[in-house]
């Protein structure tokens, strides 16, 4: 079964993507930007605040898919300035300290919106309760 998770972002229809997709126990959450419900950037100029917003969106998507932060197995922290990695990881730590997923930190030249300093992707696997 394939479950598409939406958070109502108008770009989902324009671009043709889902916030997350669950197939069986596997959930992939795509590049999550630091935006509010209206699409405005949260925490302009503040990597910690932007990373926190990304993880709040991810948390909601995982919960909508019947999962949670405890099921995250991989994170990708994508920054426009690699020197900001410590602030991003401090925010990430609040959400991933218990699950301790594998992590990749990388830098890109820029995102679609130049106010975004970070995007986050995660993969999760819903554990079988019988394991």
C-alpha cells in the first residue's frame, strides 16, 4: 500500500510532490523547508530556528503516516553555508537524540527561496511491534 502524506503546501500540486510517502513500513520525507502554514520563511537568518521548523513539519508528517520521531533511521541536513552545521545539529539533536539515526550533512549553493538556510530530509522505518 502506498500512502501519500500532504501538509497542504500549495507547491505540492504545482510541482507534483508529497511531503512524505509511506510504502509498508518505509517512510520518506522529502526536502523540508523552514516555512509556516502560509509558506512564509520561519527564522530568517537563524539556522537553529529554521532547522527546528523543518523538524516540526517532519514530525507532523511522520505522525500523519502513523509513525514518529522514534522511527527515523536517516537524516540529511542540507545547508547553504556548511559553517552553520553546528547550529543545525544542535536543533536536530532535540528531535533525534533517542533514535540516533545515521546522518549526512552537506552544503548546496542555494535553495529555491534564498531566505532558506537549511532543508532537512528524513527516512523512517516503522518497527514491527513483534520484533
